[in-house]
């Protein structure tokens, strides 16, 4: 199995309780997130329905303090839904993973949801390019989608 996709490397996603965000969609950071953390948030908002829903709910409750960060990450998330770059300076593996994420996201109508959230958030939004910028095509793993598995009690 691919070591990046192994269950031990990914944080299982359990539906958050009201008032709690997911492990990486915590916009109440004490320090500004690094560009890598922002890109991870963009991938999760673009391709993980539960993360997008949690962020939207947090915003509606007024619990997100840094709206400029949220606007930027939503712009990046929308860029990730654009056409794949024709001649990227990235690995084929990252390009295939992004294509798989895009195809799966269409089942949940995530591009439309990201556009709607971006429109509701308002503010000056940057122009979205026709292609995914090459610097955004990275081999980024997403949290496991679904409920946490219950393990049967050991019979020892």
C-alpha cells in the first residue's frame, strides 16, 4: 500500500461536535499558518465535504476571526477545481492524485459549494485562473472520509 495513504499517517475524520472544528480547519491559530498549512486547508475545503461544511458552519456562527485567511484559502480551494495544468513542473503522482480528487469532488458538487461559500463570504476576491497553478499541484493526502471505525474488543 502507498505509505502516504496508510491509515496510520492520516487523521481519521469524525463528525465534529458543535463548536469544534476538524483537526486542520482550526482558524483560531495563535500564529499565522505557514503556506503549507494554508495549502492543506485549501485541499481539505476543496475536496472534503465535511471540512467545507464545518468551515461554513463556523463562519455562520461568527467563530472565525481571520476572515482574510478564510477568503484566501477559499480562493485557493476554487483554483484547485480548475482545469489541470498542461505542462506542470510537478510529479505525475501529484497530478494523478489531484485529478482523482477533482473527479470525486464532482459527486458531492463541491465546486458549486465552494463558489457559493465564496460568494456569501463576500469581500474582494481575486481572479481565478483557468488552470490550477503548478505550485498548487502537490501530493497532499486528505483525512479519511467517513466515521471512525469501532474496533471489536480483543479476545485474549
